[in-house]
C-alpha cells in the first residue's frame, strides 16, 4: 500500500464518521482566562466600544449609497473603531505597562470616531481633519463598509 496525496475534500467521502471538536475559550493571558482584559481598570472601555459599534452599523445602513467625502469618512470611521477595539489597549492598561499611552490611544480613536460620525450625520465632514486621520491611521486600506452592515443576527451586549 502506497501513500496517496489529495485535498481534505478528497478524503471526506472516505471518512464519514469524523470527530468534531469545539475549542474552549481561552487566552494566552494570565491564568488562561480574560482577567487582564476585563479587570476593573478596563471595565469602562467596553460600553464605549459597544455604543460606537451600534452607531457604526446605523451609519453604514443610513449612508450605504453615499460616495465621495461621505464614503471616505465612513471608511475612516470604521478604521478608528477597529483601532479602538484593539485588545492591546486593555491589555496594556491591565498590566500597567504603558497604561497612559494605551488610554490615550483608545480615547483618541473613540474621539476621532465620534467627530467623524457627527460630521457624517450632519453632512459637515471636516475635510482637513479627515485627511489628517486618513494619513495618520491609514490601516485597512481595502476595507469594505459592508462589514458593519446591519444583520438580523447582530447581538450587541
């Protein structure tokens, strides 16, 4: 008997009784639990992120057909939210290693998000501010605004 090569899909019909596994939630953080991210130093963060995410979904739905400056602002709003959602900030705050820097970055991204969202909603996006944010926080250049499109299964905590 020799060795056969193939893809995973090729072997499926031969292995109809596969074992199914579900990984347990865990982390590389202290104790394998999320303590560092949900400790008392960080509990203030998540309500702001949840509210911002709800607003982002509403903005994307409301301005789905917009282009030009509004589309740029919506995309930058998404970038600012995603940067605010980085688990690095609560980790650094929780460990005390660069906590001031992490708080400042988190607050900056949330502030940028709020400014842009207000400008989008009122039709008064400040072009100079937007350009500065786009240059400073230009990650995720190919993002699609529909990643925040409302879906019936969305559950915000």
